[in-house]
């Protein structure tokens, strides 16, 4: 059985929450969880993130596929369509000009999951005591790290840390990253915006995920509370997906 929980916080600095998260099921009970972090314009980021999650979710609920290959083909098309929709909406309304959104999502089947993303919102897997980052940030600082120009430590406070190289609604072409993973009993998938990962490091996140006496919802809130306690400099959104086994709540 697949269980999900999610939570979102405005943080302690921002004036609005431009993150958006939701979970949907298709006609055969397959789960899709999506997290978006909007950007640009006074209300633009809020609009872009809500559009992306809601449109993809509605269209997903009309599908009946039950395998990763079909999901991948469907999602490839849907992400391109949504990118175009956001671009056209921004062109039509001057106050939305420049809006866009990161996206990270998981379509979860009985034995496997398909992860897709654009931007610096992340997906992680917690499996058999290991905490694994499943996606690479589409960001300028990550490109600099890969080229050996800066270290991961230097990236933490880099002045261009917020420059995203891939997102929905910014360019007419997108190149989403996909990853297929196996799911075992008690495996956890975490989807989150950078408001979490800019505040908590991997060991801190792993420690909270490993706290099995907390429900999924409680772990979501604990992640957010810790990120806020350590600064809360951005909106913080988390979604947890559990392949339930015998000893989880």
C-alpha cells in the first residue's frame, strides 16, 4: 500500500508562499505526488506553481496506465504542454510576466516509481538506512560544482545560488530529468523545495525520516519546524511517500 503526507510553510522571511504541493490518483489507483516552487512576478510564482500542479494532477486523474514506461511517455508530453501553457499565460497578463516554477514529482506503482524534475526542488529516497539524492539540481552553482570551479561548501553561500537553469515557463524548450527506481517495503520518497535543503543537511533530514514512532504527517511537520527553527529563509514544502510495510505507521 502507498501512503502519502505533505505540508508547506511560508517560512519566516517571505511575504507569500509560492510553493504548491498536491497528491492525485489515476483511474487505476496509481499515485502521483507533485511539488513546485514558483518564481517571478508579484503573484506570478504562486500562479505558475499552482497551474503546474493542478493541470498535471487533473490530467493524471484521467489516465489509467499502470507502468513506468507509459507514465514516462505521458509525462514527457504533459510537461511540454504545461511549459507552453505557462509561457502563454505570462504573455497574456503583464503582472505575470516572467513567472515560472521548478517541479519535482513521483508517479508511484506497486514495485517502482518514476521521478521527474526541472529546477532545484529535489527528490530523495530513504531505503534500508540509506539516504539517497535521486536528482541533480538544474542550477548555475551545480554546473560550477561539476566543472570543479567551486566546492559544495562554497555553493552554500554563492551569490548566484538562486539562478535556475531549467524550469517550467521560462524557456520554450525544456529538458526534464527522469529516473526510475525500485520500491521495497518501508521505502520512503521525499519530495521537497530548496527551502528545506538550504536549511537542513542530509544527515539532519535522514534523522527525522528515520523516526518511525512519528507518523508520515508528523515527520513532514518536524522537517518544516526544524527548517524554520534554523532560519526559515524561504518557503518550505515537503511531501513523503511510503511503500508501507509491516512495521510502519
